[in-house]
C-alpha cells in the first residue's frame, strides 16, 4: 500500500470514527467527538457548549491538508487540537454577542481559516 493510500485510509478511519460515535464524547471526554454544529446558524453556535464547538472546529481543521498531514505524521489526533481551539475562538469572535443570528456558522469558519492562513 502506498503512503498516499495509507494516509487516505487513516483519515477515513479517524473521520469515520467521529461520525459513528458522536454520543460517546461526553462519556469518554474525547475533545474531537460530538461536534454537531457543521450546519448550525450563528445563533446555535453561540448557545452551544464549548466541547461541541471544539469538536466541530476540529472537523473543519482536518479539511486542511497541512493539518491533516501533521496529524498523520504525529500519529495522534491531539495534534489537531490547537488548530481546532484557534478556529473555534475565531468563529466565536466573528459570531459576536449578537446579530447575524441566521447566518451559517460554516461560512464564518471558512473565513476564519483564510484569516488564520490555512
């Protein structure tokens, strides 16, 4: 199996596990599980718990090939956590305390990734 195929398989396994076991995040305390805000509005993002924001931002961060490669090379999903935290903070700051309640939070996340240089 080539490196590229192994890399793709690893990413699929990691992302698949995030989708299959979303309810175990609270019980197991895994920061990367339980993200459900991918299609949320800004209003829903504001009211969500930080763990949900962090896990969702982790999913978004892993879309970036450079971050994904760092995770693969390190062998630990925890390598993505600082990126997820930065992205969650940026989205929360962009969401602000009020306004744009019905805007899609995914659009803020995409803008934040550009601002963060990803």
